[in-house]
């Protein structure tokens, strides 16, 4: 089923994609998203290749960082500048299937959730498993490190977003603000080159998750 976000009661959906040196895949991801959203925003986080051109040629609005500031800052800038009522984050490397977007945004459109996590079939890295285990002490979820998420704009505007990435801390901060959190299953494709990138930032992120758990 192909449906644009704006078709449901005027609710607009934006896709936000942080990209670093993904010229080979970002265009395909953007084109895939356009069938299901009203706007695609790509934040080119200091790429040294033709990521910006590939995204723009595919129809995305492109925000350019002259230097790499990291996935957290790049994603947050996209969330702040996107205009949709529902904001969907996904990776630029083709791992996430844009055809899952309608399933991801539906709980928000039906007023059943404020944050929806795309649950992967498995967690590939130890750091992700540890982050999810800690997050589950407060929030019932099975994938707190997913990069494929949908969030209500009003909730995103209230969040301070901290850490090395959004893994774990996004879910915990959302719950702290009283948000309803849901999960839906998603499809994950392997990267076309080199498999999944090692998520070394997750080791540092563990400390941010622990802080979120113990803060008053």
C-alpha cells in the first residue's frame, strides 16, 4: 500500500536522513521515501563525496554541514528543520525499507503513540543489546537502538536530545516527558558494501543511558 502522509486528515510526514559519504545509496533511499512522505530532508554531515548532489537530484531538501559533527547533531538538526507533523528518521545506507513508513507512522496517526520504534529482527552489536537491556528497566521495548523511528513533532520539540546518538536516550527521555512508546516490526537489508558499520559510539552511549536512568 502506497500512501502519502498528508492523505490522512492533513497530517504531514517528513523523512529525516542523516548522511555521511553515502552518495551510492542516498538517492535510492530518498526516492523510496517520496511515495510515503510529504518531505524528505537529508542532512549531509560533512561528506567528502557527492552525497549532497545525489540527494538533491533525487528530490530531497539538503542541509549541508561543512564538517562532520556526528549523527546525533545531524539528526537533531533535521528534526528541528523538517516541517512535518510526524518525523521519521532512517539511515541513508539502504538498510531501512521506506515501504515500512506507513506501518511506522500509523500508531501516531491513530493517536495510539507519540514515538514508534522500528523493531529489527535482531540486534547485531553487543552495545545495542546492552543499551536495550538498560532501557527496558524503564520502558518495555525490544530495540532501543533502532535508527528507524517515527516521532510526533510536538514531542520532538520538547526534547533536549543528548548523548553520542539517540539510542536508548531518545526512548527514556520521551517516557520521562509522558510519551506513549510503541514498536512495529521492520525489514532490514544488509549494506551493499562492507556489511554493517561498527557502532563504536554505542560504548560511549551506554554512559548517557545510565545517566538518564539515575537522574532525578
